[in-house]
């Protein structure tokens, strides 16, 4: 089975295919046709991903891509790993003027994130780090990215429902 064919689950507990492990300097993307991961961009200056990053299978957004997910947790998760997650919020974002929202999620079976039930449980410093992270991504990739806000778990669930195929 191709990674893109991974069952979604439900909007309350869904599968995320990890593309980029926490701590990676490489922006890794999934090629749906070849069913493989490839390095799309290498960040410089010691810049690394602050979180695991991937996509929610069986979804499509307005730009035709799968819905992206930021997966919080203490450890890197290998590229290509499927992780059962639950939503805690959503980061609203524009990428070159197009909506490119990110679901903020935690692994269902991760003891260290059990206390994170909503976006309000994510430390404010970590929220600020997301904003600064995407500002640096924009700078290094020479494009415009604007984080427009953060919303709660209910908004994340609605976004997933809207994107389900």
C-alpha cells in the first residue's frame, strides 16, 4: 500500500505520515506518484525543524495538497512513519497568499504529550517559536509566509472534516 493510501481514521484520531523528523535540516516531501520521500530543500545556518511534520492521508485542501500536520512530542519520528494523532489546534497560515493551514497534533500514545489537550496547553513560548520558525523558512526559501493566528481543537476538527476525501 502506498503511503498516500493510508486510512485517515477520524477527525478526532487520524493518521499522519511523517515527512520531516524533528531536528532535521532537510525539508523532505512525499512524491505521491513514486511513493517515496525526497529532499526538497536543505536549510542553512544550523536551522532545524522544531517538530515532526507530515500530512494527513486521505485529505485535500483548496490548493490540491494534503492537509499538513505539525506533530508535537519529545522525539524525532522517522520519515515515512505513520503516527496515530489527535488534534489540539490549528495554525492559520498564508503561503504566497494561498491558505496553507497546519493542524497541530500530538501522538495518541505519547505519554509526554498526554497533558496537551488543546492549543491553550501548548506553551506560549512554543507558539511564538512556530511563528519565528516560519519566518525563517520564508527567509531561507525566499517566499512570503504569514502566520495569521491559532485556533482551538474544534476548529482543527472542522478543518479536517472539510478536507476529507
